[in-house]
């Protein structure tokens, strides 16, 4: 519009310039489009001033939803039965700042609809208050990659290692988040004296524009300028300072939720923590401007079901649709436990954030990434069981829960060994076709592995490392290098293997729930189970999980995987020195099976506690808890000047019942298994304050900061001359203080993760 305020004059001026610049023979007016826009802004605009004068006030206009709804009815053609006719434009609404009563909207004409034939293509109505947050269509907090900040760092490192690349930089994401905060802060403070209006835009063909121009001329001819009551304003008028203050609070509440949870995480993040942080970061994208909130199922929807594999799967979101309609402002339905800053059960298990554990960058390595995601899901499912089944109230059920964690870690260790074997085989073929068909179903003993390898077409046993300059002579040294973390030792390329990360998370979970001493005991038991079930272990180096021998084409040397043969050398049980392959463990397990099952030949699978007890009865005790000396060493015997030859235990390793019950099971099947354990032990051995519970177990149950207290006391294994936890105890006091704040409410923390389904618009 020109300065006279006459629409026709403004159009004639534009049309003259258009006619001068274009040749009508080169365009079709029905397929050439112009935008016709109308903008309404407060008279107290800051445009003529550097600041608002005292007798003026900066204002913001916001479209009224009711008025836009009424306008939308004028664009709809109805059939005789009042149903919408075909060819009506598609309407999309954009709630502003998750509010009910103010919104934006767009209309897209149907390709063969009446409006499209008349030359109207597109219309939109929006609030100009979005402009402080819009820099060349880049909005604050709008980068989805910011949600990576909520992922467990250990998971990310494992993801990068398993997926074969770097998906994101934590430093870049942190910079992006902080930059968005600075942008929002500066814009909200510096624009308090500006006014922001409303705007509507319509995209029309030139033919339609000429017809509208004729309508304007008719108005000028027949406008009698009769005074009429002004119609109601289709917009709200709000002081700018008040509205920007509201937006400041909107952004702050989500930032605070994310940063509060992040500040109280440990070195690894649990899935419940990740869910809350992802929710906060996702909410930031919708809390200050107009967005298509209904497409974000995590925030918008409440609860629904989908059918997957012919079974109903419950999905949940935060239900902002309900709170917007009921209260006028979008917020979470009561699915949070604000005492713990976690989702309350059972909602956390169905929340739609599972897709954050799968990155698009790793589609080419989807199987490796899927396997990694699955073990994280299973771990967090196990974490959720602690509260859901009230595990700590029954000694028998607690033992089953701890046994499951043992089995989960052993299974992942075996899985990572198999993956490393396949990777090594790809570079230097060594596995036989029959071995590859086993798909990782291996018992780590010579009896089972002796026909898995082939050298120059000849079936051969594993290549065992021997010699007097071995890096690892004792099993305890090898296990420390394979499993321990925070020991400042280089493990290039395999330090973030999933089995290592899950073990650390398992230890921290038990420490958080049951105290440091119980976690120390659980870890000693885990290492003991590794000894009992893995008599052949990978021989690692600083650069490889399974080291390989030297290769030389000139000398015809092919790289072979290197293995460690573990043998038991307690002089009370073994015949030393070895003159042949020992039968020590064969005798121990024969007697253990005979006393336990009644027949030494019975290969019945063991529960972990029963296996440990049976071995203890045969004199095979647990190093660290019951034994002061390490009797598990490298299997080799001297043959004089020619050096050493390997020796190995002759029998088969024992089978673990829990491992066989849980291996390759779905989440639903694991859930049924734990439910069965819970029912089985519902009336068994209920603990109370007088029960035989250690001080740290009781402390964890009542919310005592047990980990802080443990800084001043030795572990149970300290008296044996070896503290397994020495390498773990290097966490700084600051770190412990940072983590201890949540400990008082740790027994009520909601943990979840048994159901992972994609978020976003799915469902």
C-alpha cells in the first residue's frame, strides 16, 4: 500500500513496473503467482524510535483461534448433508507456544479444487512475534542433534565404535545448546520495546489478482463511507514486556528440567535420565513459537495402541493435547514423579523416545548398531525390574535379579568375542565353515573350540600364547585389562566395547541400589563366573581386543587369533608341574555334579549361586572374596630349551541356567521370566529391618548416601590383599558429591526401558 492508503494506487504502481519488466508472451497469467499480504502492527511501534516514548507502550498482537476457526468455515464447501465436499483446501493449524487460544494456520488449495481453479493457491496466518527467534529460518533449540546430549556417553562411544564412524560431536552439540540459550536470552531482553503484529498472506495467480483489483475499484466507486460499528478485533493485544516474560519462563522451565537432570547424572546415564532429558530438549522446540505440535507424538498424544506382530503394543506420550484443551496451556499430564525427576511407573516404559538410540548415520551398519541398542534396552529393562517387582524385599528375588545381571554381562562378553572373531576372520580367514554356522554359540574350552580353526586347510586348535615374556601370566591380570575401566590403560579401538560399558553400568546400578560393598561382591562373583565358564579367553593388546600373530607373505605366515588358556593350579587339587593336559577341573566338576545332581555325568545347567557353592565345597574358592592367592594362570609347560607348549583343561565348561533361559529372548519373554520369578518368590524370605542385610544394603534401602560412606572404608576384598575395586575407586570426591544429592530418593527412582518404539509422527 502506498502512503495514501489506497490499494488501487499501490497495485497500479506495482503493475506498471511489472509490465515494464516482463513480456506477456513469455508467461501465462494463470500460472504466474504473486503474494498478497496484510500486516497489522501496533501504532506504538518502535520503528520510528530508538526506544518507546513514555506515553507509548510496545505491544504484541496474537491471532485469536476462534476468529481463525470462523474464517476457516468460509473456505469450506459443504454437501447437502453438511459434510465437507471434495476439493476443499487442506487446513493446518500451528498452536503458538503450546497455547489453546492463539494459533496460526495455513490453507493449501486442492490441486483440482475450486479455489485452485480460481487462482488461489495458498494462504497463511501467523504471528510476527516469531521473528526474534528466526535467523534465516533457523530457530533456537531447533536442531534435533541437541538430543544427543541426553544420550549416555558410554553408549555413544560404543555406537561410534560399533557403527564405524562418528555420528556427532558432543562439544558441537553443547556449543549449539548454549548458543541457542544466549540467542534466546539476548532477544528476549533486547526486544522488550518493540511491537510485533500479525500477518496474513495469500498466493494468487495474476488472473485472480486482476479480478481482485477490479473489486477494489468497485469499493472505491460505491463506498458510501457510512459509519458502522467496528467489528471485534481478531487478535489479542498484550504488552510486549509481559509476553516476552512469559516466553522467558516457558524456555527456562524446559532448560531447567534438562540441566537439573544432567547435573545429577553419574558418569553414565540411565535410560530414565535420558528419557527425561530428551523430553525437555524436545519440549524446547515447541514452547516459544508456532509449531505443528500434533506431529510430535511424544509431547502431543497421551496413550494409544498399535498392533505389532499380532500383539497390541501400548504407546504413550505426555498428553499436551489434553492439557491444552483443558487448561489453555500445554504441559505434561501427571506422569512425572517430581520427587525423583523421573517418569512415574508404568508410563516410562511406554514413552516414545526409543528412536534416540538409533542414528540414521548407521543404517549401513544397522545390525551392529541394533545389537548394541538391544543390550542397552535389556539392561534398562533389568533396571526397571528393581522397583517394579520390589526386588530388594526378597532375598531370593534379589539373587535372581543379580544373577540376571551376571548372565546379561556374560552373554554380551561372548557376543563381543564372536564379533571380534568374525572381524579377524574377514582379514585373515581362520574359522572353519562349521564354526561360522555356530553363530557365536561357543563354550570357551578346548574341548569345544579345538575344531573351530583351520590353518592351510588343516583343522587346528586355537593359537595359545606361551613363553616367558607373556604380558599376562595370571588370569586376574588378564581380566583386569579386559574389564576394568578408569585404570589409565590404553585400549585403542576396543575400550568402549558394549560388554565393558554394560559392566560399568551394572556395577554403578548395584552400587546405587545396594551400596558399594554389595557391588564389589557382585563384581568378584562375576569375575569368578568368567573363570568358571571361560577357560579360553581372548588375548588382547593395546590396539586389539583379540590380538593376532605376525603376518608375512615372504615367510608364508598368516595372522592367527591369539588366545589365553586358563588352568587351575591350586597345589591341593592339581598335579604340578604339568606333564600333560590337566584334569583338575574335570575332577572338581565331576564331584560337584555328583554331590549336587546325584550323577557326575549329568550336564545339567547351573544357577550361578549353586555353581559357586558347589565349587566352594570342592575347594575351588572365589578369588578376592574367599581366596587370597590367584591359582588361575596361563596354561603352559616347559619343554626345555625349545621353550613352552600350551596346556589346557580337558573337560567342558559348565552351562549356566540363567544364560540359557535369557539368551536370544525378546523383551516380552524376559518380562514373563522375571514375572515368573516374582510370583515364585512372592512369599519367600521377606526382608525386614531385623533380617540379615549388610550395612550398605540397609543404607541403600533407607536412602543413606552409602557411596560417600564407602570412601572411608575398605571393600570386602581388601583384607585378602587384592581389592578389585581399587581401579574403580579413583572417582573424585567432587564426582561423588555431585552424584550423592539424588541418593536420598534413590529407592523410589522410576526406571524403565522395556519397550522401545519410534517417536515423532509414527503411531
